[in-house]
C-alpha cells in the first residue's frame, strides 16, 4: 500500500450506514452489505487480496488464516476492543499491524453491566416473564422478592477503563467497591472510588456478594474463574459477565447454578458463542443477553470512526493511534 494511495479494505460484517458511506469515500472497499458471516475459506480469500482487513468478534483470524495472507495485507483494523478473535502474535510476526477500538464502548458496556447487577438480584427478567405469562394477580408482600444491592460488596475482576466506569456507577448505587487486577490502579482513582485492592483473586471471591468480570480474554485469563475458583464464591453470591465467556468455566458455572451453590448470574457473553448451554437458558436464576454490552447506535458509529482513523493514519504512513502492543496481550 504506497503511502497516500487508497488502500483496498475488506470489511467482514455490515457496519452502520454513515461508516460505510465514509469508508467508500476514503478507501477502495469491499463491504458486506448482507451481513452474512464469512467462512474460514472466505476469510482466507480476503486476507490474500486485501491491504486492510476489518474483522469483528465473530471472525476467527487464526494463524491458519494469517499464513495465507498476501504481501499486501499490512493492517488488521479490528471493529471491537477485544482482540481475542485474532492471533495477534502471528500477525505481528508477519509484520501486520493490529488495531482495535478502545475507549468508545466503555460507558455503554458499563451501563449494561450495571443493568445486570440490578437485574439479577432484583429478578427483572423474571418479572417481565411473569407479566407476559399473565401471572400477576395483584401485589403481594412476599411475591417476587429479590435482594437489596445497596451496601453489598462488588468485586470487579479487571479494573481497566470498563471496570472503573462500573465502579463509578456502582458506588453511586451504594455498593462497596473491591477489585482484582494485574496492578493496583492509581491511588487517586482508588481513593475516589473508595476501592479495595485484592492481590489474591481467591481471597476476594470468597468475600464478595456480587462479582463482575471485566478483564480481556487472553491465554492468561482463559477459565480464570475455574471450577475451583467458582467454588470459593458464597452461596448468596451473584456473578455478572460482560467481558468474554471464555474467562469463566461455563460448564462449572452451570453446574453450580443448577445446584444452588451460587444465587444467580447475569451473562452477556458465552464460552461458545453463539451457542448457549441449554441448561443456562432453562435456569430462572440466570439473566441472559445476546452479547449486546456495546450495542448502541452511538457506540457502533464511534467504533467505526475509530476504525477509519486507524486505517487512514496507517495509509498516510503514520502509526495508527490504537495499535495493539505485545504488552497488552
Ligand atoms: C463488540 C466487544 O461489539 O469490543 C468488544 O470487545 O466485545 C463488543 O462489544 C464486538 O467485539 C465487535 O467486534
């Protein structure tokens, strides 16, 4: 891709109209207007001919796909913050730059997490189901009782941008903020949030009322909440996951929910998306959402604009702002 020329950009999924329009103006584009998911063979064909590939969480850009990439492929501009769909190490070894879209979906994802933190203990989804089933016979002092969240302990796993945005909201709802992270956050942030740092995830899990998963999925966090760790949770604890399904051993979680060993779960992400364990679907203690944490029109346009800026900067011969660096993996 000679500096200044229009790069040939292949986008794997349908993006919001204003983003596709702007991409058409700036780049040679191959857009997926039908939004049909591309097969591995189609992805291989794409990396053979594109200068830039724009994948999403639903495209597995594996070492096998990358091994077929043409000389032209210099940039993978992911439409999304998590890059666990891409074998970033192999891409880097082949001299391919990878970018993502951090920051612009922080507040939306934090809102959705807070919604689940409220919805699960207060049985929101169940209440709607009861209404639709015609079960509402009038108010009763003992019907549909949930649990208060005010004053409870929230343990956040992963205190990056999203974790901190959740902590700000949760503090306003009267929750006590606890967190586990690779590093302690800045003392000023910790003071503002009145947050308690737990170096030991095990110790934190054993003491929380609600646990929220907000770390990326990396080889180091795969099944971070293993069967052994999940067992540390108290029977009244709730777990919420808006990060990646792979961080929790979903089978172990399902077994514990069925056995009543934890009180409930709010899940926006699943280990084998789009497949969802039927036992989770059947369980009243679980509120399920179809990976919609960042699903706002505003957020998706902001994500698209980030992708455009990353491609344009790269095509103009500069370092794109949202490069994924080895330290982030
Ligand atoms: C995105 C997400 O919608 O950005 C992420 O990491 O999980 C989602 O909110 C998705 O990744 C788009 O590719």
